[in-house]
């Protein structure tokens, strides 16, 4: 199995930046595509960004595109989400997830393992 632990969340002002990290256990991290999802109170969990096992292909939601960057360091078993130009609507719990064989990368049901989440709060 793969265990995922997110970190890097916190409180920032509008326009600020945060870098989220997700550390994975085990020795098979590089076999998995990795994704970031988020969920705000009262809302459904939504896709944010994903990166293929090779790190070459990335996918972003419309809201994340141009502001967020997903990357991975397979040697460190870690995936990152750099978030810039943060807005209050970005406030949510952010989850990382691992998918062994995704086809579309944006669907929750394609991911096999999930972290516990880290809170991101953007004040106005």
C-alpha cells in the first residue's frame, strides 16, 4: 500500500503563495500518477491538478491553470503543489492522491490512495 501525508497548508492573505507537499511511503511511488483535490465546507471535492508518473504530463483545473504548478520528485517520494495568487475561493482542505492506472486523471474514482488533507485558508 501507499501512505500519503500532506503538509504546507496554512493561513495566507489574498495574493499570497503556499507550497503544499505530499510525502509517500514505500518504494513504488514512481509507478503512480499523483493528483491534488480540494474540498470546501458544503461543497463537493473537486479536482485541482495531476501529474503523470513520468512527471512530463500535467493536468490542471481551469481555476488552477496559470496560478498553480504541480511537480514531483520521485527520488524523494514527494509531490508538490505550488500555489500563487491565492484567492479566498481557494480556501479548502487539500488532499493528495495516488492513482496506479488513471485514464483521465480528474476523476476521484481513479485514485487508489488518499492523504488526510491539509487546510488552506485565504483571507480577504
